């Protein structure tokens, strides 16, 4: 008979060395996090050295090596997984808090990241109790990378360059917020099966507004029988471009500009529904010609607004937001060209999430209305760029 208590002669202690190494590396961040935070409190940005940066890099790398050691352990350690998640949040949170307290980062950004981490942790625990799982997606890993990059930059000689550190923190916060929204959608079933659609743009935002939009469209179609969907698209584009010019001319009084922008955005919300109501759509529920016209108009006004917002931020000497908006204006063209090409061939391209046209329109409106708030401008512009 086999004796189950017999020890392995090659490992008499019975301890898995790889698991021990993984857990040790994970728990080390409970110590290195406060050490880095204390260094931020004690030194000014101009006094940070490459030694400080090296220590921060070493502490951040433990997040990589504990995963590798965990893989080599070849076991299913619940403690290791949970400890890694919680220590990561503690490690990043204590350093973000130190940056905010020292005035080197926005308290808004630090608060969002800490609140997001607490919320996602609570969701994960509740999901476990109900035998559900919230998997880590690519954006979650990107968030971790941005957070670690922010920690290294803020503890290096680069810390004296205010715009670089604020930019790193803004991107870290934006990625954290977007991934948090995605996790919440996953938990609450937002990524479930899709309904049969009669529109290529039927994402979450449009879905929430579909009923009132349909009622309003029926009213204006009956009142203005000669009105066309293309005229609504053109009118909306002109209003959005006008709003950007008004905001840039007088950024301190953006109420009128924001109102004009909102009306222009509503035109984009109703033009497709109007086309279907008038019976100008094809059998799939969307006219390919009208769709491309709409895409082109949306892209023109989107680029125009981002340039206006970039100019406003530049006037305010907010180089982080100005750069983000300018880069977004240049890089958001390519995805739309791919979308337009796909839609011209009859493919349905779902529109859902922060980075879609509706999401960007909402964020642009917030950026216009709050252009005098540096923290909000940095966050909004980073979200649009991502």
C-alpha cells in the first residue's frame, strides 16, 4: 500500500519553490509601494534620480516575474491569484495617493483610479459568490502597463517635466476608467447576445435613446414632409463645426457653444432613424449611400471639434490635452475609413463603447463644456485618444 504521507526526497519540505517565489514577489509590493510613496513625499520632482527610477522599475517588474513563477509552479493557487490582484491595486493606489497629496497629480484622477479598483474588486467578489467570473481583458493589462509606466516616470528624473507626468497619469486614469466600464458591462451582461439589427449603429447609447428618438422622428417627418435625412446630416455637421468655432473664440463662456454642439449631435442621432421612417432605406434597413454620407460628415465634424479643443487647450497652456486632442484628430481617420469600406459592402459594424463615434461625441461635449478644468480636459482627451 502507498503511504500518502511519504515526502518527496527531492523536496523534503513539501513546499513548491516556484509558488513560494511567486507569492514572495507578489507580497513584496506591499512593502515597496509605501517605500516609493514615501520617497515621493520626501523629495521634489527635480530631486528624483535614476536610483529612484531603478527601484521603481524593480518593484514594477515583480508583477511580471510573479506571474512567470506562478506558471512554473503549475498549480492552481487561489491565494496567489487573489493576492496578485489585491497587491497590484494597493501598490498602485498608495503611490497614486502620494502623487495627489504632493500635488504632482490630479486628486480627481487618483480618486477615479482608487474608486474604480475598489468597485471592480467588489464586483469580482460578488461574482465569485454567484459562481461567475470576470476575466481580465487586454484593456485591463493595458491599464496595468500605463499605471506602472506612470510610477516609473514619476520616480525618475523625468518627474521634473510636469506635462509628461500629468500625461502619463491621465492615460493611466483613462485606461483604468474605460476598462472598469467594460468589466461592469461584462458583469451585468452587457456583452450578451446581440439582437437582430436594422442599423449598423445600434450600440448601447443609441439603444437607450431609441424610443424617444423614434417618436420625435415621426413628429418632424409628418410636420416637414420634404425634409430628407441628408439635409439633417448636413445641418448637424454645420452646427457642430459652428460650436467648435464659438468655443475657440470664447473658451471661458462655452455654454452657447455646448448647446449648439448638443443640437448638432442630436441631428446625428436621428438622421438614420429618419431615413428608415421615410422609407429611403434598403432591405437591410440602411442605405449604403446615405450611410457613407453620414460617416464622412461625422468624421469631418469630429476632426474639426478635436482641432478646436486642441487649440483651446493650447491657449490655456495645457500641453497634455492639446497634444492628446491633436493626436486623436490625426489617428481617428483610419478606423472610420475601414468602417466606411466595410459598410459600403453591406457589412454591419456595431457601434458600442467609449471609443465609438457616439462615445467620442459625448466626451467632446464634456471637453468643450469643461475646457477650463485641466484634470477633466486631460482625462477626456486621453479617453478619446485611446
